[in-house]
C-alpha cells in the first residue's frame, strides 16, 4: 500500500498496514467482511498479534514462532541477547528502518532497558492478552533462542477465548525445522480456520508437543503437561578474566530427561572488577547446540547472581554429562566486558525444569 516500505518491527505503521489489508479484503464481494482470519510467521506473527490488539477484527488468528512481550524476548532479565538482535537487524537494511527504531538500536544492544521500554511496549501484546477473546492457535518452537516457549505460554495461560498450543521442531536458531513437520502445522491451521471462519469441523487437542526429532506422531494433552525440577550443585572457585570462561559438569540421574519450563543457574560472586554481566550456557555431551542459555547483569563487588534460562524443550539422553559454562559472551549474548575485567565465581546451582514423563523417544 502507501506505507513506503519502511520497516517498524511490527509497530503502529504495520498495524495500519494490517487494517488496510483487512479492509481491502472485506470490501471484495466474494469475501465475508466478518469471517477474515490471520496467519503469520515470526515477524508476521508479531504483526498478527499487534494488529489484533489494535482492534483489527480478525475472526481467528494463528501466530507462529513469535513474541508476545518484545522486551522479555530480546532482553530477558534486562540483558539484551545482543548476538541474536544483530542477526535480526541484518534482515532489513538500516536505510529502510523506521527512524525511531533505528535510534533505539544502540540502547537495546547496550541493555539500556529504560530507553527501549517505549519501543517494546508499542510492539507487545502482553498487557492485553487477558482481554483478547479471538480464537487463537499458538505455534511455537521447542528449541528457539530468539522467541522461546515462554512467549507462547504467557498467551496460552491468559487468553480469554478459544485457544490451542502446538510446540514443534520449527523456529529460529538452533531449531531443526524438518520439512516433514510443515504439513502437520499447516493442517492444524487450516482446521482452526475451518472451525472459526467457516464454522465446520473440529480443532484437535488443546496441547500438542512434537517429538524431538520429528517422527510424525506428536503427543497431545488436555492441559499443560506436568513438570518436575532437577537441582544439582556445581562446586568450585575460579576467577574469570576478559575472554575466559568456566565450565562445570555433572551427569544427571534418572534416565532420559526432556526439558520443559523455566530453569536457573545461581552462582555466588566476589572481587568484581569492571565486570557488569554474566552469561550461562547449558550443554549436553554429544549435542551440537546448547540446551539453553541465559544472562543477567552484575552489580556490586559481591553477591549472588540468578541467571534465568530460556524455556527450551530439549532431550537429555540418559547418562550424558550436562555442562554449565559461565562467561561474558555466548552465541546469543555477544557483548563482552571491557578489557581488564575480572570476577571470582564460587559454588553454583543448576535447576532444570523437565517433563515428569518425557514425550520424545
């Protein structure tokens, strides 16, 4: 339309684009002006959410691998996932960015949360979820470091209208994205629109979780599956300096585990010299990508840091070692500490939320 093609990260300009598109469809004689739905992936999913919150009267929606709270997605625990933010920024040439968004990018990379709060708030549906009654099928990736499972769970728990949740092997890095899964996802979306746009057919189960790896036989639930917490202590003392890291590992008992839910790494620190944030990466022996990551800011000369980990659903095979690596950077968090920085870390505790009964083989 007349938007000029300026990219606003699903801000007010895109909301108006969605409204214009809705009105263009509604004006066509062969299309019902009350039976229009919306489907969007990633940035498209954000556009679906934000347009719905802005009052575009979709009859049903399917937001896929996207966010509901932009601030907690890009800067959880008030520390920006700067590596992933930079990858996202490369998707659109900066010459095409909305000026307000371009001005906010340095603040986001520097984790200046107060400066980016207005930008995030204008692009987040989270405060309005409980008032949205539009039938919603949520599709989220089980291993997605950009938009983790929590972004969809927040909506599933709060939405007022009909809702269903599919958690699959698709998503942003490091998701597997098996092509064989797409017919299942699109089939669920079509069934959802058939039910709520055409008024025919059934919508399927409330909760669906694909297996890892994809095998064509996802598990279904009437409610969110039960979980339990595994807690392990990782002792030791080490001083980190700029560019270094510390890794501590343990073998989990109890056979195969499958993560699901929020975990933490808690670590005591002291003797801080210019070290202002800490990143944790949790890996399992034999897997090419981490289970999960997280980061937090550090303040004061000593204290206890609690690092909240991204909600990722990953299989931990029986008998494999799980390792926690603490440093200033990771693939998701690329901002380093200044040269000459140091911090002393002592005992730490890893807590992982896992399915009470794993669904993957």
